[in-house]
C-alpha cells in the first residue's frame, strides 16, 4: 500500500541488495579475524578462574564480577535493543525500520566496540591481547548507545548502509573521546552524560544538519504517529525509564557506588515525569497531553544524572535535576525543535536535541559542579578517594580541579560529536548509499517487504465494493 | 476521530491546563523541600560504606543489600510501570490514558511514599532524618501499587487531577494501615495480600461506588477492547505474571525467605492459569476463551500468595491456593461483577474486585491459617523465629496468636480501604476536577492529543468517498 | 468478523467446552496430589536454611544458590512466556492463540516437568521426596521450551486440548532423553542445543508431518502477517535475543562457567544478526529485508551455542558459530521450508526447522567438536575437570571420548524427537480433539471470543452504510 508513494514523484534507487550484504559480510569476517588475534576471556570468565580464585584468596564464586554486574548488564541490554528500538516505532509506517535497524546497528556496533574500547583500555602489552568480561559487554552496549542516539535524528531519512557507516565511525569516535575524557582527563562518567549522551546527541545533529533535505515535506504525511504506534513507542519509553537506574549504576564502584547511583537515577526520573506532564499540559490550549513529550522528556532526568549519579548529590539534589531537565526537555520539544528546523535547517526526527544533546551537556556540567563541591566530611576520606578514583598519578588532585576537568570533558564530548558528525555527514552525502528520495522517507516500503493486507476484517474495501456493486444493480434497475 | 463524541451530548469541561500543571509543580517543589529536610542515603548507599564495612567486619561488597534485592527491585519496577500500565491498555481508545496516567501516578506516588513510609518506619530520632536504600525503593513501589489498583476501578472515568488526589490520599492511607498492620499488630505480609491488594482493591471500589455514574451506558461503545488492544494488555499480564515471584520475595528475609517466596508464588501462578482457562471455557456456550479472564484471573494466585509466600506452605499448598483463586477470580468476572454493577451500583472497569480485593482478602486469611499452623518441627527453632520475627517485644508470641493478628490485619486493611475510599470519593465529587461527562468516558480524546490519521492506507474514507462520487456521476448520468 | 470464514466451507466442531476444562481440572488436581506426595523445598529454600548454613560453615546468606541463579531464572522466565509467546503473534489473526496457548502450555508443562525431572534427577531415596530450589524452576522452564518449540510447527492448526497432549508427552519424553543424555551419556548441554532445541524441533516437525493437511491452502489468507502483528512479534524476538545469554548460562557452573557462557552467547547472537540481514537482503530482487528472517534467524546463534557456550570456544569461535548459523537459518527460511512443504508434506508454521531443529543439531555437534578439542593448557587442570565434570564414575574419561558421547547425545535427542513426535502425532489424529477444519486454521475465532468492533473510528462500515442510505435516497428520488 505504501507503494502508493511511487506515484508521487521520481524515485531514487533504494536497492541495497549488493551494498548491505557486502558491508555485513566484510565486516563480520573482519571481526572474526580481529577477535581471533586480539580477544580472550578475562580471568573471571576463563576456565582458570578456579586457580585464580585460590591464588588470590577469593573466598567464594559469588565474588566473581559476574554477580555484581550481570543483572545490570541485562537491564542495559534491554534498554539498547527494546528501549531504543521501540521508542522509535512511533512513526506510523517506519516501525520495521525503527526496531530492525536499531537491532542491526547495535549488533554491528558492539563487536567493533569491544575491539576499540579494548585497544584503548584493556590491551595487555605483555600478551597483546584484550581480556573481556561482563563489564566489557556493558561498555560495548554503552558505546552502541552513542550511535543509536544519532540514529534518532536520522530516523526515516537514511539507508541501512548509511546507518552502518554512522555506527562504524560513531563507535570509533566514541572510543577516542572516551579515552581522552576518562583516561587522560580522568573524569568520572559512569552513566555517560558526557561520553554517551552529549557526544551521541551532537554527533547525530551534526550529521542530520549536513544531510538537510529541503523538500522533506513531501513525505510529511508519514512523519507522524498513529494510535497504536504511539502505544508501541511507550514500550520503549518505559523500558528505558525503568532500567535507567541500572544504566547509570552498571559500571560504578561495587557496593555503595552502584547502590547510590541507582537511587539517584530513580528519583531524578520520577521528578522528570511530573514536570514533563505539567509543561505538556500547559503548552496545549485545551490542556491536553502530547505523547511526544511523555515518550521522551520523561527520560531527561536519567540522561542528566549520567555523571552525577554516583556522587553524593543527595536525594533532593536528584529531584532538582529531574525537575529542571523535565522542563527543559519538554520546552525543547515545544519551541526549540521547530525553531532549529526552520532557522538552522536541522531535521531531527526524534528530537534527540531535547532528550540527549542538551540534557547530556547539562549532566556533564552538573557532574562538574557536584564534583567540585565534594568534601571529605560528606564522602569520608576513603569514600572520596574511591568515588573520584584519586589514586596513582591523580593522588594529589583536588575536587576543585576535578570539577574543572569534568567540565572540560563535557566540551570534549560536544566537540567530538559536532566535528565528527559533520565529517561523517559529508561522507554520507556521496551518492552511493541508496538513501531514499524526499518523498519516500519515513516509509518502510523502501527497505522492507511490507505485508500487503490490511487489518480490516473482512477487508473493508472489497466489502464496500461488493456493497456498491449490489447497490449499482438496484440503481440501474431502478433507473431503467 | 474520537471528536465524533462531541455530537452525542453536552460536554463537561475537561480542560486541565491549569489544574494539572499546578498540582504537579506544587507537589514536586514540596517533595524537593521535604526530601531536603528529611531524606538521606542509608549506610549502604552512602560513600561512608567502606568505613561502615570495615567497622562492622563485613567481608565483601557483595554483602551490600543492593546485591540481595536489586534484581527483585527491577522486576517489581517493571510490574508497576509496564505490568499495571499495559494491563489497562485493553480498552480500544484509552491506551494512552492507561499507560500514561499509570506512569504519572506511580512517579508521583513513589516520592510521597518514601516520605510517608520513612516517617513511620525509618525516621532516626537522633538525627531527624530518614535513611533510604534499595529496600525503601521497593517499598515505595509497593505503596504506589495500592493506588494503581484503585485506578483500575476508575479507569476511563476520572481526570488525571482526580487520579493524583486518589494517589495522594492512597499513599497516605497506605502508610498508616501498613504501620498498624506490620508494626503495631506485628503481622508478616511480604507480598502485600493485605496491605497492598485488599487495601487497594477496596479503596478503589469504595471510590468507584461513590462516583457511580447512572448514565455511563452513553459511552458503552468505547468500554470494550479491540483485537490489538487485547494483545497490548497481554504484555501487562505476562510481565505481572512472570515477575510476581520477585514481587512476593523482594523484601522477605535474605536466603531461604526470598528463595521460598519465589518458589511458592511461581507454583500458585501456574496453577491459577489452568483453572482460569478451564472456567473461562466452561462459561461460554461454544467453549471459547475470554481474554478478560486470561488477562486477569491468571494473576489471582500471585495476589493470594502475598502473605503466605514466605511461610512453609509447601509446594502443594501453593498449588491449592492458585487452584482455588483462579476459580474464584474467573467466577467473579463472569457473575459477580455484573451483579455488583446492577445491584450495588458499582462500576469497576478492570474488575479489581475479582483480581485484587477478593484474592487479597483471601490471601490475608490464608496467611493467618498458615501462620497459625506453623510448628517448630517444620520451621526449625531458629527458622520459626526468623520467619515470624518473634523477637524483641514479640518474643513470647505463639503461632496461634500470630494467626489471629494476621486475620485482624486483613480486616484493618479492608476497613481502611472502604472508609478511606468513601471519604476520598466524596472529595472527588466536588465539581472542580475536570472529570469527563458520561458520554465522554473511556476516550483518550478528553485528555490527550490523539493522532488524527488512521492506519488504513490509503485512507479508507477518502477512498470510499471518491468511489461514491464517481459512482454518483454514473447514477446521475444514468438517471437522466 | 472472522465468522465470515463460516461461509467458506463445512466446519468441524471446535467446541472445547467439555474437553479443555476436563483436562485442566483433572491435570491440576493430579498435580496437587503428586506434589503433596513428592515435592518439598530443598535445604536452601527451607526454613531450616539457617541451621544448614551454620552446620556447613557457609559464611553468608548471599551464598544461597538463589543469588547465583535468580536473575538468570527471571530472564529465562521472560523468554518462555513473553519471548516464545510474542514471537508467534506474527499471524494477523492468531495473536490470542499464540500468546494465550503459549501461556497455558508453559503453566501446564512446568508443573509436570518439576515432577518428571525430579523423579529422574533429584529423588532422595531415603525420604522418597524431590527437593526443589531455584535451579529446579529453571530446568522446568527449559523443559517446557521443548514443547513450546513444537507448538511453533503446529501454530494455528491444532486445538488447545491437542496442545496439552503435545505438552504432556513432550515433557515426559524430554525428561527421559535428558536423563539418557546428561546422566547416562554424561554429556554437557547447559543451554540445551541437544535436549531442548534439537529434540523440540524434531518433535514438532514429526507431529506436524503426521498431521499433514492437504487442503490447508483454504485458510491461506490468514497464514500471513499484518504490519502491527509483525511489530508485536519483534517484542518476542528481542526478548529472546537479549536474554539468550541468561538462558545458556542459567545452570552452568558458578563463577567462570556462567560468566563465559553469557559472553559466548552474546557474541554468537550479534554475529547471527549481521549474516541474517545480509542473506535476507540478497534473497530479494529489490534487496528488501524480510521480517520473517529478522524475527527468527537472528536467534540461530543462541540456539547453536546451547552446548558449547560454557566451553572455552573463545570469542572468535562464538562469532564463527553465529556467522554460519545466521546464514544456514536464513537459507532454510528461503529455500528449505518451501521445499519441505512441497515435497515432504511438512507444514511448519513458524519454521522451527530452521530456527531450532537444524541449529540445535549443529549446536550439538559443535559442542562435540569443541569438547574433543579441549586441552589442559587451555582449561587448566582443575578447570577441565570442572567444565566437563570428570568426577566420580567419569574420572578417567578423556576429552576425545567426551566429544564422542556429545555427538551420540545429539543423535539421541533427534531420535527421541522424531519417534516420539510421530507417535504423538498418531494420537492427535484421533477425531476427538476438536481441532479446526482446514479453512478455519490460523483464526482465533475458533477458540476465542474475539472483539467484534474494528479499530476504524468512526466505524467505517456503519458510516459507509449510512452514506449509502443517504445516497440511495438521492438515487431513488432522482430516478423517479
């Protein structure tokens, strides 16, 4: 039925029969080779664990990092695949693309992430190997999140081959900026306000800006939701919302670090919901709520707590963060996105500017402020060292300095996103990627075999035609 | 399209543009202030944990309560937001309201619950602070469940402002009855048959009874499901059903307490499914199953095991509980609900009478009987003390006395629900809440911006009109 | 509306009003009696745990197996009920049956599985009791999976009573083959490539082959998806995909065993996605992706890692397995299933041949090869013993012998599936099971009360009739 579109204008060639399989096969074979050369199990996942345990006097298997992090890993995994995937099913005729391409991007990206993050963070110089465990899997999922956020800005306007290019460069850029921010600048960013959300948000916006489509209005009829697609999107929203405490606590310190990060995120999210609802209702003259706001801005508190969640921001501090970010994000959906589209020529399908870019940036600066305000009386002497990892080369760093570096880290993430995105956008402008024409956007018909039958039962059109034929007989017989 | 309703009768004003934002902002600001005054991290979530660990000779971070309860917390969290939310999406045109208002109520309620439960149970008199950890989050989610159950009776018939009032009083009443039942009467009620389900069920029924709408039949056309809304509701049912073992075990004793509660609930639920299916098929002359029963009554075993799950009820005991409650609940949907509506003027949209009120009450009494039947040979001397917490002031309580108190606790919960609900119902009858008119119930159009386009592709109506116009030409030309 | 079907041909009697309730009640009562005689809590779930702990010098409650396995159990539980259930909702008019009968089968089967597996593996000869804990629940869920896989081949063509028969025998056969493979042959098969997938797949195929319906094309119009049913199915796909690492690691050894199994499965699944996408695109002349492939073949890597996941297959080995199985499974959907249907008269609704039977068989042989290739340098001396459980009567078994036994185990699973399925198929051909007629297949109307109204708002048919009536007036008045 979507093929109706084919009558509306000239079509670009969206045939990906050669390109997509070629990229997938080449890439997957490269991954196998590189994994063979570089990647092994770490000592907690290796069959030598029992010997490692005895040698290190570890009293029980329960001390294996698996039991500290696996439940959080699974929650993060759900956020990446169901959360991001279903959040984007809101378009009436792009649900296959939303959930299917999200699946493809993440599966593709996480393998490359294990390598890139391994080379930067976990390469053992003595053996030349990267040793992976459950924390590596969480980090790989996080790394994909950056590219999935960018996908949100591009939703419906690019081909799957382009998305794989976005992911390839996105993961690469992510690993580099993460190395600079976490290792060189020694920032803390457990839930990734900076490295994931600010980076991913600005990366996607820059790409989308370069790929501006002046006649996108031609597919405007498809760039909206229908009733049930909005309900599907709420599945994504809720799984993101519920599991965000796991996201922000997945790789924080064992014990109080994970515990505190979960509590803070839980509270910030709850607070976001109330201010989002309030602003959404205020923005409509009849006081009606807008699903776009409920689906997205309610999550802003989680994004903004990505850095500060593991700090002693206190429960009321978390509520304040959620309060403000719910307002800012909803405000963004109401006023800023239309402004950006009109004056900056920025087409941002899912509004990642309001959900990831801005709250992520704010989250980075909130983290800087909370870090700078840390005191030994609040954290305890040991707690302060543990929380900010003031060890080794950083043993003499003060909290004030740490705050400065956190702010610098946020800027690094944004610069990487903007510059990297602009460059990737230029690559994607090459006429070889089988992207859809302007009047063919937001339509699964371009890249998917869409079922032809409609849900109406019995088929309404046929039934009506039948009625009309009967009808016509009456008419004709009555006319003559 | 739902705006068609506007032709059917006089409309009440459902504009919530002032009321809803006002309540949300005032409330959220109050929460921030109260959290600032009262709420801090407990010693397991505070950065001083490392010092606490050493001082108390705790050998490992894995002993942090976070690792005992966080996976169960996340399951409970899913039940509250996806489980309850999607279970209520079954109405053809109230899915936004179901999942959206559920989201709002729970986010609103959990903050107030942390304070109310904190004041009653965790206020440290030496510092005047409430110290929260993962168990507090679980309890806050539980506390919201009471109000969400009440929402089930009111679904489609009240405004979001009214729902916030229901939640505000619901959480308050919950905290008081919980204090009486768990602390003063020293009952055990880990999964809340009494404090959550019996209370929440009767609370919602009493409100609904006071708010009786004699001409509700005017919106009867919308008070039913369509094919896909029933499938959405099954998402809610299944997440509730699967995670109910976590619900009943989330705050039970470490070790055998959590382990046993999960097993018992798992078995009771399985047993409920079979008797629900059996009764559903028997009740239809063609033997056909009814989705209403499958969506709801299959959960009755979990509700009824809320108290007894942590006791030594034995696996066959759990099966018996599920067996009976599946029958009773399905029977309720077939016969009791229509009776209540006709003769008691009780309009209970989701049938919470059959899923929460009655199974919850039964669960309370089952708990009383199982407690009274406990023996030292079955539990072990230490096990008996641990399970019923016969310590401190209660060191001399016998199991028989405990059983009596459990039964008394059930009655307290019901009385709180009925009396509290009646009073709240009276408050909600004030003509200031922007509730919908009788012919405007069960319709998202009242409080949501509903997408205008339908899924039919190409648009059926336009197509048909087009056909008819063509048709008419033929007619006209043939007629003259 | 589906009742339109009733005009298309003679109907079989699908009334299950006597049969289904009778089976459910008899069965559930039998379960209660047998659980009463045989089943008790094991020492970790019993109130005597505290004494057991002290007697065995267990330092903390966290050492209770509950904390090692409960998060994985819940993930497996989600796979069984939401994963399998929603994966099968892809048919346009059989979503109630898919998710509802899946619910019934699993609830029915898990009780019988606890008994059957208990008798074979956990019966304490001194007391005559079976002692259950969280691992028993996981195994019971696994055991149901075999029958749910078989359901995939039969979807839409059998009555719920027949499905209960399939499950009763399926669980029984499962317990026997599992005893032979795991205990007598001493194979390792943590994620069940052999005992679950190969067995379940061939069991379902054999039943379907016996029940061949030559005129099934009569309900061909319903044997396909619509847009939203494909989106629902993706919920199933993703929860299966995300939680498969938990499935394969749920019952492996504490510590490195669970850790490694999760990593391997995660990687194999990611690799499967890329080759599935590649092949799906290649198979369509426009390069378009097919939802059937994305929904199913992406999971093949998880199936094929069911045996080898706990071995030291290395990360690149997992990628290779996923790579190959994604190709093989997609190839199966494109070429093999149509071939089987045409030439072998095998009607396999969900294509379990390609998702479970073949990848399961391959997984068994992959496990055999990886086991035979194990060395002490890779596993460590203790690690090798732990991984393959070379203890007791098997202390002298070599890895080569182990590999041989693993291969033999795979054959046992296939033979049990084929022979058992053929016999069960014959039982199901008896004319007493209220199965649907050929033109009534794939239609919920047969066994469910389906909502009558359609989603079109305002109701299209009524509206059109109204238009036509008006229309007719014009016509009539113009004609005369």
